C-alpha cells in the first residue's frame, strides 16, 4: 500500500504493526526534516500515529502541552496529535488548525481512530468487508490488498454523469467509500463507529456593520496566510492574477523577508487558448509584490497526459482544472516543496456567476409574461461555445433563460450539472431508480433559508471537497508537492458562513466584502477583472485535434463492450457539441475520462500502455 503511493511521500517510509492493527506512512518531509519520521509514538509507546498533511497551529499546541507536562520526542507538527489525544480524548481534533487525515492506534484500548480535516482538503478512502477495515489517502492503495479487486460501482455512475465527479461517501470503486470531511471513525471491541465532529452553523451574525465585516475578513485572511507559511523547506504560490491567488501572494509578501516564488501557466494557440491565458494578470501582480516569478506556456499533449493523470486521480472527473493543476504543480516542483493556492475563495465569498442567479431572476420576473416566454423560446435556438467570446456570452444567457422560472435550488442545480437527471437516465442502459442524489442530501442539510447562503453550504459539502480539493490534492501530490489552501482555514470559513448574503454579494457585484477587504492591497484592474476558470480549452480541442480520439473512445464497439450507455444518445451529444447546439465539454470529457479510467483500472493496464494506444487513435 505504501509503495503504490510513493509519490505522496518520496522522502521516507515507516510502519508499525501491533496485533490486529498496522499503520504505515510515506513521508514528504516539510517540518523537522531529520526527526519527523513516522509512525510517531508517545514516550511509553502506548499511542502511535501517522498523519498526512500539516497542523498549522502545532507550535501553540506544543507549548500548551509542554506546560502541562507532556514530553515531545521530535519537532514534528504531527506529534501534537498524540499528546492532545492523551489530554482531551477524541475532542482533540477540534483544537487542530490544518489540513490532515490521520490514523491513531491506542495500544491500551486496542482502539483505532482515523479522521479527516474539517473541509476535506486531504482525501481518505475506506474499505470494510466484514473481516477487515482498511484505509488510505488514495483508493489505488486499497486495491493492493488480498481479495480486493477493481470493480466499477455502477450506482455511482449516474451521479458522476450528473455532476462530473463522484460525491462522498460514494466512490467509483465497488466496495470502497470516501470518509466525508470533518468525520472520525473508531474501531474498538469489534465495533465500528463513525461520526461528524464539526459542522458549519447556519446562524447569521446580523450585529456587525459593513466596515466591521471588512476589517474582520482582512484580519483573518492575513492570519490564515501567515499561519500556513510555516515550513522548513522552500515555499511558493500559484498565481493566476485572479482575486484569490493575488490576495494570497500579497499577504505572503507582507510576512516574508525574501521575495515570494510565484508560478503561472498559460496556453499557446488560437482564440480558445487565449481565453484561458491569464499570464498578463499574473505578471502584473508579480511585479506589484516583487515576487520571484516564473511562467510556463504550454500546449499540452493531452492524449499522453490523461491516462497518467487519471491513474493519479483514482476516480474520473470532468473538471479540466486537473490538467492545468498538474502542469503548474510539475513546474513549481522544480523549485519548491510547498505551494499556497487560492482555492476556496469563490465558495466562501461568492465568486461564481451562479450566485447571481437569484438576483437576476427577481429582475427577470418583473418582465411581462409574453416577453419572458418569447425570450425562453429564442434561447433554445442560440448557438453556444464556451471557448468563443460571443458564443460563451450566448451560452450563459441560454443557461439563465432556461432556468429563470425555476426555484432557487433547482436553478442552482441547473448551473452546476453536467447532464440533467432526465438526460442521465436516457443515457444509461440501466437507470438506477434508487440512486442517491448528493445535491438533494446537501440541500436537506444546508439549514439556510437564504438562497445564496444555501448555495454556499451545498458547495462546501459537494463540489468543494469532492471536485476542487480532490483534484488539487491528487495533482499536486502526483509530483510530491504539498499544496495548502489558506482561504479554507476553518476560522475564515466559519467567519464567512456567519456573514449575511448581502455582504458577500451585493446586487450584481460578486465577492463584494472580499474585494473591499483587499482594496488597499490589490489594484482595481485586478479586483474588477472578469473571472476565468482555471481550466483548459477542452471543448475546442474536442471539436478539433481531439475529435478522432473522442470518436474512437465513444465508438459503438467500445460502448457496447462496457454495457453502460445507449449509443444513439452519445452520438447525439457529440453531434450537438460539434454543431454548437449544446456545450458538451463537460459530459463528453466525463465519458472520455471514464473510458480511459476503465482501461487502466478495470482492464488492469499500465497508463503508459494506454497512452500509447490513444496516441495511435489521435494520429
């Protein structure tokens, strides 16, 4: 299990076996390079722990525990888990500020405790078969166990096609599941108990003025970035020139005596590639803060990359940001071992266009009914293409007009979904009527009456951990790079969650409070620039250079062999995408990636072998 995840920790390895329990670790050395070997034990070796990630407040916790008489054997941040558990029991996890998953073995009680951080920055997979419980940061490690084989979890396919990722606790592998964020699992006396230790409160704080909110957001941003800069090895930052990454770099520069190392990526090519090229903005911010800035301009060999990256991802997904994240991580790893990212700012402070849906829907409903009906009718005929300036505007207009009459929850779903549920049922050979709906479950637990804050709460339970954070972790760790996300410091998240929606998004202005908090740190042209996703022009590539690959991987013989999908529906999706009647980027990539993933995991083939085969199709 450790060998197959060596990329996560090439610096060191260790294991501890005690009767029925074995824990092991692949270590990427960040804190206490010489003495932080894992597994770690307390002085009398009655507790053992392995911890993946980083505990940012370990110095404060260490001082507190030493004052109480606990003795430390190393300078590792992970050792605080042992003594904090001794002092406070299972509640110790509430004292941790960090990104982590861990396994702690209590020798006296013969008790195993595993857990995952509050926001789900670090992944944790679990396998139970009635005789064993096994866990790992990557699903592929569990596949090495005797009696465990890679089988498709067919019940997860529908939600994968609906959302473009597999939401926890489901996993694409049959018999394996993901431990949800903020969850602990204990095994003791033959019993398994699982519980959630932290939830965001739905209670709004209505007592603060706008100025007080601005000051609190800025102060907590500053504190979060400063805390996450702790490291005994060189660190850097991803820089796209967007508000979030620019804010992280700005605060890093404030707390560093040396120039911050920053890394940016751009694409070479035509109009589609130009839409994703943010290098001029990144360069502007780098010059503003005097960073040691490096850029890479790529036209990636996607055909060769996809098998390798999907092996690392463990599960297929439709978000093209996993490609970009890998490329810029690989680039940054030439210099640094730790990187800070701006992931999470859009979910916390309202940075996505979908958060404006309710605002514009209210205005739209003031129009006469005949005019709304006419607009909706015209919208159905509009051509769309997210990789063309004009056609992307039409795509957004079409999406809004088709959902403007819906309720807030359904409108949110329409913005997020890859395929609607009816289309998924039409695509599947055997639709699962009992299929669980991750969004429905998340909405049921959201607790907010306010539509905007309901969306934020659902994002924090679904897309954030199971798409954005999953790909960020897997793609950075694929090159042995630790990626930290200071905008998801749980104290900042709790602050944002208690904020009235009108402070986050004011009228048609996204990220209102965040931009106000950064107004003396970042220039107006950075604060007010149009948002651009951190992805690739995949939709354009699927119409052009990747069209032969798409045609071969979705050909009738391939689809028939898998036995999952109806060929006429796939053919129609491809044709509609090619003709700009429908932006099929996400669903076609979801189907393409599922087939490549199947060749690797279900057919037991090496990613290099699959890549060579795909190159033949694409040439």
